[in-house]
C-alpha cells in the first residue's frame, strides 16, 4: 500500500474544500452559512437564528419604533429617525416596520443642510428688495434688488417688488396740487406722473 506524504494529503483537502465552496451558489434572497444556503429575512423582520439541516432561517418582526427596509441577515433592526422638535422638525410621515420615519421642517422654516437635521426661519427680504423665489421646506428665500420703476418699503418673505403706478395728469386743484386716486403727486414733463404706494412721488 502506497502512503502519501502528509503534506500532499493536507493540500488535497484544501483544494477539495475550495472546489466545493465554488460550487455552492445561493439565490439573491439567500446567504451562505456553514455550507448551506439560508433564506434571508424579509423587510420588516430581523434574523433570530441561521438555518440548519432540520430548520429554515428563523426571523422575528422588528419591535415598535424599529424598521428594516431590506432583505437581510441582521441581528438587530434599525431605530426610527427621531424628528427633533427643538430643531424645528416635525413628522411628515410616520415610520413602519419596513420604512423609516420622514421628518420635515415646520411651517415657515427650511432645512439648513442636505441631511435636514436642523431648520431655520425663512429669510425676509428687506426694504428695496423683493422675493425672487419663495422659500420651501428645503430651501431659503431668494431675494433680489428692486429694479427701476419698482419698490419695496417693508420686509417680507412673500412679496415681490411693487411697480410704481402711472397716472394721466388730471386737472389741478385750486391749491395747485395734482391728484391721482385722491393722493397728491408731482407733475411730469411728459404729461404723466408716478406715485409710490405710501404717498411719496417721483418725477418721470
């Protein structure tokens, strides 16, 4: 009887093990464990115990306040995101066993980062500026200077610049003042004049 060197026997065992491992291919919703293809746990559940020759993979439902959004072999579910009220956040959509909670900024506020972990009050456009783009829950107000012929006399996160009003020159009053809609204004050389809502006029 021929006796092979011990080193040759060990190498043969190693090559056999590698070869067998390459032959085991599991499905997309399975994983390899101890030479077996075990079923993954479905979304909303987590792994309790791996499969054996006698039983399938054992999975448990995620606890209240937890979720799992993928097929998995995780021993723990993920915690639902907490919407921090003191940071201006509120729950937009409550989480479930297979989805996370979705947070959003409260009314009048917007996210300060892409992750939206904190909110800030919308910016108001000051006098001389109007709103070019109104704020949303994810973006702040965009302001722009009022162009010629437009004005803004207050601060607002909603209003655009207002146009000066053009009026035809009516007959002068006995006191020598022109009126348009009951307000005194300055005459224009071109036969029209402008007035600003608020009472101040300008020549054209």
